[in-house]
């Protein structure tokens, strides 16, 4: 009789442990599912941000090229060379620079 009572108590404890572990497993599975969802969301956001960075880099390169062309055009229109032996006078905008040969 005592052995039967002890077996029943052991069985109840085992069932309680099983139920507790089932609840913990369910919580862990739920957290895992939430984490996978967050990872997917973050990956998608990362791809969007990477595409945006690439787009901005392209725009920056185009703008840089346009600025370079505009600067070259402005300089070409404002530089005059006067070659007078043995010196060269260079006029850039309102500044005059003298260079001597040799």
C-alpha cells in the first residue's frame, strides 16, 4: 500500500513536471517564432537601407561629376594665357599669375 501511494505521488510529480515543461516549451517556441519574425523584418529593413545607400552613392557620384564639369567649364571660361617670352602670364578670374621659363 505504501509503495502504491509512493508510486502515485511520483506519478503526480512527474505529470506536474511534464506540464511545467510543456508550458516552458510553448513559451520558448513562441519566443523563437517572434525572434524569427523580427530577424526577417530586420533583414528586409537592412536590404532597403543598403539599396538606399547605393542609390545615394550613385547620386553623389553623378553630382560630383556634374560639379567637376561645371568647375572645368567655369575655369575654361575664366583662364586666359598670354605668352610673352620669356614669361607666361596666367589670368584666372581676377588674379594674374606670372611664370618665368627656365
